């Protein structure tokens, strides 16, 4: 017979560096990976990233890239940093 724990399950994680792992700890904030809310919350929190005519905002899933191009690298950097 299978039994289940009552109450919500608290997500847990650990950190690793090379072959060394930390103790397991509870994740107290955030949205579980794959959650239905994840994409909506991503859109809400990234919707106010400013755009100019000289930059392109490229998004895919939960990744965002801000692109700028200019023959003068200092100007391209300035355009990027103003976004």
C-alpha cells in the first residue's frame, strides 16, 4: 500500500561545487520549475525592460538578450547600457 504525506511538499535543493555537495535546504521563495505560473511571472517581470530604436530585445522561454550594433564600439556599448 502506498502512503502519502499530508500537507504541501516543500521543495528542497542543494548546491554543488565539483564533487562537493552542501546539505539539503528548503527553497523558501520562487516558482517551481515547469510551473504554469512561471511563464506569466517572467513576462510580468520583464515587460518593463526599456527598448530604444537602436536596440533589439530578444526573448525565448526564460532567456533575454539585449542586442545593439554600431560601427563605433563605444557607441554600441552606450546604446546597450542605456537600455
